[in-house]
């Protein structure tokens, strides 16, 4: 038997893994529908640093929340643009004075990343028992805060998080950003996540996280992940280490976000926290095998077959693997309203993602800091969750 045939069989196995797990996860990953009790009150907390392009829409959407009592607190984190001015003007509108506050972040202490310090400061300023942290480029639907609170109060979890609809406007965004759902649904067993308290199953979207205040304090809050740049991984793991549950819901219809704009922001944004996720010396070779082997190798084998004769069984296995990977990606694109062009170029997106991760790992090994929002952070942030 040709050596190519076992390689094609491996590619098929690696392609079927995320397809099978993804289909199972799609049955569990749902929009929340539970209503919170009457009188539920939530503090919507928005850290903002140089967000003049998005802050008005974000605040106005949060203020339009229905079905729960809300206060919106925006923390201006040393912005050099019009962020504070815009929020101040919104707070001066009739009806907003009692529901919208602008606060100013104190200087960033040593050992803290900007976002974690801002979120910890916001938690201390919040007046309500439920806290909803959202990024300044997230726009909530009117029912988002209500249903997020319902999801939080419906079960024992101390933290719940939803992935908004990730809007994309350029090819770079369409190639890479939807891969968040590929990784989440293709490789995280959600049934096991809900049954097991193991911190390794902790996952969240830092764009939209709801917590119970008492659980937040018990877990140490953002102080437990002070140096982290990847609260979507490290905060739920901190909750789980404290014996508190975490859960996920589909926020596609509840919130929208354009997280990055263009190639430069995509590369910088995914690079900044890569070493707290995939880009570690132990994890990245495994991820490379899973992603390259299951999503890129089948297409390389088919290209090889187009140029030189290969055993028929190898071609069939490679074709099945390519079809499985593409089917999974198209299913996600349809379900989560993602770019079809990005889905059809799925292997290219995987290659770009792996290039970002390997570049981030090499940067960290050389001791070069990550750069984000005008701040530099150590390559190995001390105190971040394992």
C-alpha cells in the first residue's frame, strides 16, 4: 500500500473529528430563552480606550435594553481621542443621567493588562448584583441583557458568556475571524464542559461575559487574571478553579461586533493573546496536527493527485476529508451568518491562523512584548491562568 494512503486516512480522521463534534455541539449551543425574575437589575460595564468610532452605538444599544433594570457604566481608560466627550454628551441627554455614568480609569498599575484593570475597576463601581461586561465595539440587541441575565440565573453557573455575531468587512477578517466558531464548536466538547468542573474546559468570549457579583468576588474577579490578555480563556478558568461553573450560549442574534478591521488588526489582535491559548510549545504542535491535518492536508493531497497518479483509495479518502472540512465550515457560515467566501477559502484561513500562532510563539520565545492599544505587554504574562 502506498504511503500516501495512510496519510489520506489520517486526514479523513482529523476532518471527521470536528465535523462530528461540531454537529453534536450545535444541538447544545443555543440562544438563551429563560426569562429572569421581575425586577432583575444588571450593570452593563464597558471599558473604553480610544473607542470614538464605536462607543456611541455601543452605549445607545446598551441603554435600549428591555425587560431588566440597567445601569451603563463606561470607564474611559486614558483615551487620547473623543471617547470621553462622546459618552459625556450621551449622559447629558434627558433620561440618561440616572442610567449612564462615565468614569475615569486610574493609572495602570504594574503587572496588570489594561482591559483586566479596567474591568476590575468597573466591577467596583457597579451598583447591581449582576454584572455584564461588554467590549466597546459590541452592540446589544434590546433583549440581550435580559436573556443573558436569564441564562445566568437559570442554573448554577457563576459566569455565562455568549459569542456575538462577528461582522467582517475585508477578506482577512472573513478568513480568520469565523475560525473562532470552528475552534469552539469543533474541538470543545460542550456536554463534557457542562458536566465537568475541570478548568481546561473553561471557555468564554471576552466581548460579552455576565457574572454574579458574589461568584465574581469568590473567583478573585479580574484580579485573578491581572496580567492576562485573553480573558475569554483565563476568566472562566479562574471561576472553575474556585469551584464555580461556567457556561456558553449563542449570542448571534443578541449582539453584533466587528472585532477587527483589516489585515493589520487581524494579525495584531489574534497575536496579542495567542501565547495564552494555542501558541504554547506544548499545545501548538498538537493544534497544527489537528488543523493542518484535518483542514489543509486533504486539499494538498487532491492537488497532488491532479499532478501525479495516486492510489484510488487515497484520492477517495482525501476527497471525503476535504468534503467533511468544507461541509463543517459551510454549516457554521450558514448558522452564524458568516462570509460564504471565507468559508469556501477555509484552508487558506487555517493556514493564516497557524501562521499567526507560530509567529506569536516565536515572538514570545525571543522575549518580544505584545503590542495592543498603544501598550506593550510581556511575552509571558505572569499570573495568567494555565
